[in-house]
C-alpha cells in the first residue's frame, strides 16, 4: 500500500504547519479542518460562520482527493463550547441537506465531541474526516 500526502493546507495566503491529510488503501484521511478564517483569510467569528467555512473546506479537500462528501465513513466533529452544540447541529444539518442528503439521512458517520479548548482560542469548530474511495 502506498500513502500519498495531499499537500499543504492553505487558508487564504497562509500555509498551515500541517498537511491536508493523506490517501492510502482506498481511503482519504483529512487532517483536522477548521473554519477560523475563510478562503480569503478573513476571520469567521461565530460558530455558524465557522461551521459553514469548515464544511465547505472539507468538501473541497475531499473533491481534490477524488472523493465526494457522501463517501465519508468517519466524521469526527469537535466543538470548543457545549453552548454551541444546537447552533452547530442546525447549520451542519442544513448544509448536509443541500450538499450530502444521503449522508444526512443515513447518519452512519458522526461523533460530536466537546473538546475545550481546540487548537486556538478563536477556533469554535474542527472536523476530521475519512472517506472511502472504493477499490
């Protein structure tokens, strides 16, 4: 089995010190992805904004690796504040209804963990995902 790195993770013009993840054995493994800043490097302050940025970013990273969002077999979601849980789930479910309705309906994927603090004080949401590419 050969492992292929997915390259550097860039948020705006900033290159993060960790990679996007790797592909190996028919799977794509994404690193923890956050939405502290959008694709232009502008801050996303609240949990709703960070959730949308994070889900869009996961979607693009999976597509870059040849996977669809509905190919996800493991979806680990981390929140920094338990008070954000309801808003996060509302925004996540609306996004999934539009972009990955099958994944939303089967709900075979999810772990939602409250993990204060996340990597930085500004970070409210982080998602780590594994998708199956098939054989």
